[in-house]
C-alpha cells in the first residue's frame, strides 16, 4: 500500500506504507493510510477517507496506528555497529543514538532529539546527551573505538600503508581561547578554528584522529598522531603517506627514527637540484609518464654537484647516502598542460599589477626593486621548465618498493581527502558549537565513530552514505492496533533499496 499524488497526469509516491498478507494486516494498513491521509488533508484543509472494506469488517474507528519506525535504516546502522565490534567496547545507548542521528541527519545535539523521534525512536532527554559526552571523555570511548577500527582494518585492508592529512573546523564564536584560535584557513575564514589530523588506512577507513590549536602548523601535527597510533597498538612496521604540507626535515627525521617508512609529496622548488643530472643529459624533454628515481638532500645542504657528470642516477640507500632521501619524480603531459595554464594566469596577473591595471599586492613573478615593479622573467621560465613534474620523497629502498609503487601508494591519499569531505558534508562536523576542550574532543569522538560506520556501510554496499540514507529511511515498520491487538508489519523492500538492505542485513535477505 502506498500513498500517491497525481498532479497534471504525473503520479508520484508520497510514502510507502507496506504490504498486507492477512485481513488483520490489511486493516492495520488501512488505519495507517487513513491517519496519513488525514495529516496530508489537514495541510490542504481537506478530509480524506479511504472507505475501503476489510474482510473482518472491523469498524474504522477501532483501527489505530500505534507507531512506526524507519526499521530498515535503524537496523542497518545497528548491524554495522555490531559487525565493527563497537557494541563490545561501548555499551552506551545514548552514544549510539548520537552516532545514529549524525549519520542520518547531522545537526546539533539538541536537534538530534527531533531526528531520532522522526525515525521512530523514543529519544532521550537533552541532558542525557550532555552526560553521554562526559562519559565519552571519562571512559575514553575514542581509544576503545579506535581499537576496534584497528582490528577491522587489520582483518580487511591491512595497515601496511597509512594515509595522513589535516583539515580545519571552525566555530561560531567571536573570541579565541587556548584551543579555538584563528589560524591558516584554505577558505580564508577569520573565525576561531581547530586543526584536526586524521590517519586512515589505504581505503580511507579511519584509525586515529587528533585535535590541535587552530594556529598550529600542519607540519607539527603528524608526529603526535602517528605516535599516538603506535602507542595504542604497538605498531612499528608500516608506511605513512602524506602530502607536501607535511614535508619538513624534522618530520621526516622523526618518522625515520621511529622506524617508520614514509612517502611524502615533494615541493617543486626542489626539482632543479634533484633533477640536475636528468636535465644535463636530456635537456628539458621528458616522455609522458617518465619516472626519474634519484636522491634529494635531507636539509638545506645541496647535493654533490659532481654527480651530474654521471648519466646514471644514484640508487638510494640509508648507508650510501646518509645525508639524503630517496625521491621519485614523474612527468605527466596532462599535469604540464594544467601547470602551464596556471602559470600563464599568474603571469597575466603579474603584468596587470606592474602596468597598474590591478591594485598593487604581493603576487608571483612580480619583482620589486627600489619600489619599482618588474616582471621576473627568470622565475617564470624556471617554473615553466618544471611544469608537469611531481616529486615523492621516501626512505624506502628501491629493492623494497619500486618507483611506480611509491607513486601509486601516494595517490591513495585521495581516500583520506574523501573521508574529510564526508566528515564535513555528510556528517557535518562543522561548525562546532561546543566551547570547552573536553566537549570538543567528545564531539570529534562522535564524528570519528560515525565516519567509521559510514565507511563500513559504503564499503559493504558500494554506494554513498547519502544514497543509503535516502533509500532506507522511507521504509518504515508500522504497528497498528486492531480490536485491541497490536500487529506489526515490515515494509516492502524492493529494487535498489533491497540490494542495499541485503548487503547491510545479510541474515534478513538470504537470497542475496
């Protein structure tokens, strides 16, 4: 049975009520339909009546709807929670409710009560949620959830390669404090913010999360998160991949001292020195996809200039080159075209500033001498020469990991970026309305847990979290009271929704 609307010849389904297999179930469905039609009719100042007979001839007034719930969605999330083992370490219904609400419709803690009520769950009091956040801190739910995330990753993907990145989460607040501070923002916001570091496995499944002051440099976050992960799980043999923002001599040295292998994006400014041998013997030409496996200095010290006299690139090892790291450079024609387009836009902007067509401000390729502006032709030509090159710094010898594997491992970083996008969009981790550090950390624990459940559900179904929610949420289980007896009937699950439900609730759909 469905409630449909016909407008200008087009029929659209407003709500699916379920299927009846007995007269009693049909009677309950009719009661649900009449109640729903009454609510639709009230909105339009109409009174609608089904007026359909039932086999048991139960008077319409004797039929009432006791309740309904989005059973498929609730059960799918609960089953995912169970399969991840979260229920074994966190026996807290209020915490589960917070995670459930954030997955379904991310909103404030107070408004989560509405979300749960609309799902058909009897929601707790707002104070219960506040007490739950305190328990999450005092009982260290994050450590327990992280332990289960680690177990899941080891059993599925493995932790041989870990990906790390950072983002910022802002606050609707006017004043800064010791944690919420104004700092660098890619969105150029001036709101107080925090810096969040996220460590995931190569599929994007979350393993560790860290919270830092909003003004803290990105390069100062990776070591604490990695060390927390190591201390929590006793792991030493793994590869950590991070983008060029994490590249600092201190970071790489500390990762190396900790016995960790790393792959970190290199800054293009290092290319002229790293690729000096290649340019000496090949000029500026490079084949599309060409890979150059060479070395790069650990610090500010330059490489031996005499090395360019040998056409063959040096093969890096910690023993042979104690003052250098391995670096793999790759040239891609598609990247070169994109780089050249960007450089030409920057060139045009610089010329407009020099000619007074745009207000004077700091810009690339604008050289200022004695308050006179001129175009920096040499810098422009050097940048064009390096267009298309991307570097990857590592301490993994070539006999352990080939250059192609280094590049492909680094490119898995899009998974951690995807997890951050999920946390900001699907899970709406920001803006944050909490004020104290304890509350902020508890909020991040909820988001971290919801992200783990979301990634699990997406991996099991092959579809996005949004698709899962929109497909399962309308499928409601109704309980009707007929002649003093309560009858519950499940929704009819068909089409794509059935495939999603079967992947998340395999015991309920044995045919799939």
